[in-house]
C-alpha cells in the first residue's frame, strides 16, 4: 500500500444529471442510479489505490480521467447484472473494469486526435506529457486484465476481444482521415461497431457470464451492440450541436475524420439539417431495437423501468 502522503485522491461525488440530464424523473430512480454511481466510484478508487507505482506523475495520469464521466457503461452493466441475479461483487468488478478500459481508450484516442480537453479538464497527454499518457493508457488496459483474472479466463477473453475490435476500428478510421467522402454508411457502421459498440456488447456478454445466464448472452450482446451504435450516433450529433460546457470537450473535434454527419454530407450530399434529421432517425431506430430486446430480458419491473428510462434518455434529441 502507498503511504498516506503518496495517495492520489479521487472525487467520489457522482452527479446523476450527467447520465439522465436535468429533466424531471422519479426521485427514487435518481437516488438508485446515484447510489450505483457512487458505488462504482468507490470501487474505482479502491482498485486504483492498490496499484503500487513509484512514479508519482504516472499515478496522477492514471487517475486523471477515471470517474469523471457519466459512468454509462458501468451503471448499465451493474443494473443488468444485479437484476439477473449475479453476485454483486462480481458484477461490480465487471462494471469497474469496464470504466477503466473505456478510460484507457479515451487517453489513447485523445493522443491520436491531439485533443486538448476531455471531461472538462486538460487531456492526459496535455497535462502529463505524451509518453506518460501512453503508459497510463497501457496500464489501464493491463490492470483490468489482472483484476478480471479473478473471474476466470472467459471474462478476460471477452474483454480482450473488445480490445482487439477497438484497435482495429481505430486503425480503420485512420485510413480515412481527410477522406470522409470515401466512407459510406456500411464502412462507417463497421468503424462504429468496432470502436464503440463492441465494448458495450462485450461488457453485457461478461455480465451474462458472471451472472450464470449463458442462455441470455446472445440477446445481451445484441442489446449492447444496439446501445453502442445509438450512443455513438448521438455523440456524433453532439459533436456538431452540443454545448462544450456540457460535453466537457470542444465541439467539432471530429471534423476531418469519419463522423456520421460528415459522412452523410460528404458521401451522400446532404445538407446539415438533412444530415442531422437522418442521424436522429438512426438514433431512434437503434434505441427502439434496444427497448424491444430489453422487453425480452427476464428481470424485475423496477430494474426494467430504470433501464428503459436510461435508454429513452439516449434517444432524446439534445438541445
């Protein structure tokens, strides 16, 4: 363990409005999601505090972005896992490592894009230097594998498959920087699946595995895939019209790389309004697919209602 003066302190407060916005929702739902968010933050802090690192800047770089976002992957997977009867400690470990994996991908993505801000703070490579950012991202991939090994090799394999897809999607996207007019929707959807939706898919597959519900893994994977596609489409829209103060990063960062709006405008000749409307339609379509699958998952009404609510929020038009 670290000496007290070496510890990096994580903010353990969770603002549920990051996840569900500022609209009126039942207070008991909000409290439940807020409690889960805090539980995941405490778990993140606990597992990171076990890391024995001699380099102080590396510790700070590792902690820099962890727990600052919506925790959408962690909260969704936790609710599903618990509602399926999974052991709470195992489900929480999957949710925790999902957030660590995602943070690793953000660190590396920001390096590739040379982004300056993420989640309202300077990016890791801007704050701690390129070399330490690369190492911090690597550590946040390796360490979750170590943590997940306690759940068995199958869970490690599931997350590794997501990592392979993510790397392939990133590389595929790099081929079309500045060449968006060569990307059609089929190719763009392949990139989105590999970069974003595959992690959602694999997280929910892992939840099914640790919950001993192998019979549900095919539909859990489909739910994760559709949620991931809708999530990325909405993020593409937000990149054009979102408030940077809400998003925590400057808007317009994806100009020049395959982004849904840019693909629709450059490859299909749509105007901005037409492209946005088409994108809203895609988000709605995948949200509807997700809702239909959720209806077929045998969980209690309380958890199902909350999950429907979260998916509905994903389909809301921003602004």
